[in-house]
């Protein structure tokens, strides 16, 4: 399976799923986050960074990717639209 197709398949598998630290994260979210982190690490050169899949990680990722519009607005954290934007941006890295 091509990486972009795999990302899209993972993104749509958890439609409507959002990050909720009080309820914990699903295995699907964790798997998706680990795959994204492999493609676009959020940690610094010394390995310091947020826990992959955490709410902090999800807030750092789009900022490092430059996904916010001019007003600083972005899709709801963890939403299907948010995941699609992350995946699209990562797929274009290195083109």
C-alpha cells in the first residue's frame, strides 16, 4: 500500500475521533500518530519533544508543518479534516 493511501486509510478509520486526554486515546490514534511521527519527527535533535500522540504533540505538529492560516486558525485538533491536512502536508515534503 502506498504511504499516502495508507495515511488516508488510517485517517478515515477513526472518523470523528478526537484527542481527549481525560478519556485516553484509542489504539487507532496511537498507530496513526506513530506513523506520522516516523515521517515528520516533532522532537529536537536531542530527542526532546512531546509524547507522540499526546494533546501537546497534536498541538505542536501542525505548527511545525505550518498548517494554520494567516489568522492562526486551523481545523479542530484531531478531527478528520485536521488529520487530512497533516497527511497532505507530510506527503508533499521532499517533493
